[in-house]
C-alpha cells in the first residue's frame, strides 16, 4: 500500500503532538485480530481480559506514538497488520496529558457493527473502552493511570 495523500493535519505540530507524534500511515481491509490489554490500571482497560477478539482495519502509524501511555495493542500475527514503523508492538489505543489537557485515543471502531446492535466479537469491550476513555478524558474518572 502506498501512503495516502498528505493532509493538512500531518504538518500541524499541535495535531501531531496531540496524537503522541503518531500519524496515520495506511490500513488494510477489515480483518479479525487479537487485541492485547497493555495497561490494566486505566479506567478504559481495567475491566478487560488480557486478550480479546475484534475485527478492524488495523491502522498502521508512522512514526510510533511517543511519550504516551499505551493502553491496547493488536497482535500483528493475528491481524496481518503491517508494522510500518512501530516495530514489534502495534498500539491501537493510548492516552497522555497534552498542553494542559487530556488526550485519549483509539484507532479502533471502523466496522459499523462496532457501533450498532449487529453482532461483532468484542464489540461490548470496545464500546465500554470508548465510554470509559471519554469519561476519564472528561475528568469523571481517573485519567491515564499507569
């Protein structure tokens, strides 16, 4: 896959900083994969099992996010995700304090079934992950616990 046309956000330092320095590089079609919980202390991951099945586009990022608290990764062997600059690990959710605020990010959720009542393995965990992440970013729950 070739890198997509550059977007204005890619040359905006504030946006890149908000994302932990990471940028979207590319993705393949929706594929099954295994999500791995990296941080079990954060509100958005504390309820999750160590691994769970999910289907997504598995975004490839370049460069790897830095100075962030990685919450979830996808097992590259199960997802056929391309490492595009992240080496052995493939983050799909992270958080950080940035410029006096809170940034919580997930690259998951591209299959419409993740947001609807259509059956999708792991969608209950994904939806709770998003809700807990939003509540922590809002200050309702502890944010970005390491």
